[in-house]
């Protein structure tokens, strides 16, 4: 016996209003995604994040449009990210400084709780290098020489509160070393002044110093990380020196606005992890002395929170924090 017409109509209406299973959720993404990059175009951070986005597009099935929003040591772009609609269509490719250093030094409007971690993409070690005639052949001799000559030697930094400044002072502070930090704008300027013999020690990214290491114009003795790096085989790690807890990495990764739906974070995470672990991306990064990581959202969150606390302590100890 067939069902009464009113009952059939009710069932049809309920089926339309209450789709079954995955059909109940909106497919994502269905349009291009904007990636904010809080730096000017053309530098290492910008080029690596643009390549990362290009590779991730294939997995997401949508274009990722990179938009540079420089200013305020990266805080302008991060501020824009935290104010964006949390729907997964606005993300940011960032480096460590605007998330873990700048909030301790500048009057920013965000905290680590105002954005969601998506994936850790790149880590780039810093390295201490000196000229061939410097009176030290190993990391141990290098540190001993600095400690025995307080205030004599100068090292370049990427500005007050920059990565190399904080990395150097973390190590020097622990060992009681007094070296003079000379601020510049970036690793390129540090290198230029090192080659011009205006400073004694290069402390910056590996990629910039590599040609001069190969030509014999530099010897690299100590990394700022707990692991050794094949690009500078003679440089000791902080683990070698029993200082692994003082590790400082320049890292880059992807974040999204707070309250972005968890299922969309998961899709973005998967795409960017695959992109960072791809052969194309790893070759590009390794040529710069870095490592393509592809870390999970939870791993990235742990790193952000740890660095935020650690750098806060260093900034406070140096007396360079916001008043």
C-alpha cells in the first residue's frame, strides 16, 4: 500500500533541509585564497613563501594570491590577518619576528591567542663566521677567545631585537661573553660590512655567507641550532657545545585568523605540509642553507609559544622591550 501523499511530501522536504553526511558541509575552498606576506616583495622570506603557496595550490585546487603588506617589522601584515574573516580564505605566510619578538618591543594589537597555527614550513639556522686569520680554529676556541677579550670583538646583527642580535646575546649571556653588537638592516648588510672588515664576526643566515666560505674568505665555526648543517660542515652545533637549550632558528610558516573552522585548518595544514616537503621546495630552501620542514599545526603552535616566552625573557634581560 503506497504512503499517503502528505507523508511523502514531508519526507522530501526534510531531505532537502537536512542533507545527509558530507553534503551538509560547504566544500572548501571554492574560490582563491589570499596569503598576506608581511614583508616587501623580493627578499628570501617573500620568495620562499610565494613558492610554497604556488606548490600548495595543486593540492587545494584553488589559486593562492600573495599580497605583500610590509611595515612595523611585520606587525602590519599580522594585524591585518588577525582582523580578517575567519573563513580560511585569508591566511598569512610569516616569519618568527612579528609573532614572537615584536610583541615584546612594539605596541601591537594582537597576542599569540589571536591567530591559529597552520604549518611550520622552513627553518633557517644562523651561523657565526670569522675571517681566515681569526685566532680560532673551532667553536670552543672561538668562544674562549671572545670571553678572554671583553668588548674587543664586534658582530653584526639585523637590528636591535633582530634574530642575530637575540641569538648572539642568548649564547653570550650564558657564557659571560662581552661582544659588541653592531646593528644593520639584514644579513646582506651584515655580510657587506663583514667583507669590508668593519666588523669582526658575521652572524646571519647560511645562504648569504656560503659563496665566501667556498672561496676561503670566511670560516664558519658555530651554528645557533642544536643540529649540525651540511652546508657548513665545520661549524659546531649548540648541542656539541652543551648549549642546546639556547637554540635560535629563523623560521617561516603559515597562520590563519583565530576561529577559522578546524576542518578548514586541517585542509590548509595538509596542503602546506605537502608543499614544504616537496622535492621542488626542499631544493630551493636547501640552496639557501635552510630546511623544508612541513610541521603540523600543533608542532607549529608549540614552537610559537616557546619562542614567544624565550624571546620575551631575552628582550627583558637586554632592556630593549617596550616601555
